[in-house]
């Protein structure tokens, strides 16, 4: 029942945070709505992500006097316990996309890499 990879997206805008996640299992994308199991729900996972970003990640940014990225994409490989993270900061004049648009584009990018 385990997934192979988790794709986690976090956005931080002023005082609001957005989170989303999807998974990869056997080369198939699993949307967050289909990730629920009896012992764990994706919403519990996202709740932990909210806590982490609001507290721990923010503390690190403040400690090192750095801006909190406006967007973070994390790919976590469940089998190797390795992750890759990409982040970016707001760009002036950049038209913001909706959460749905961002996840749709990212899922499409992942789908295009599958064999």
C-alpha cells in the first residue's frame, strides 16, 4: 500500500499558507483525495506540514536572516528516504497562479517523465 514518492507543494504568501500533495505509486499518480487510509489521512499530513512551515521553517529563515521562500516543491522518495527540494521567491510583475493550476502543471510534468 505504500507509495513510491510524495510530491509536496507549499506556498507562503504574507500570512497565509497553501499546501498540496500527490503521490506516485507503480508509475501512476495518486491525487491527495485517493491517498487516505484508515491509519493516516493526507489531511493529517498537511496539518503537520502547516506546523512545520509556520514554526520550524520560519525559525530557520529568521535565524539566518533570510526570506522565507514563496514556493517550495519537495519530492520525497519513500524507499530511499531521500528528498529533493526546489524553492523560489516572488518575482515582481509575475502573475500568480491558483493552487489548482500549479498542481496541474506539476502533475503533468511528472506524468511526462514516466515510462
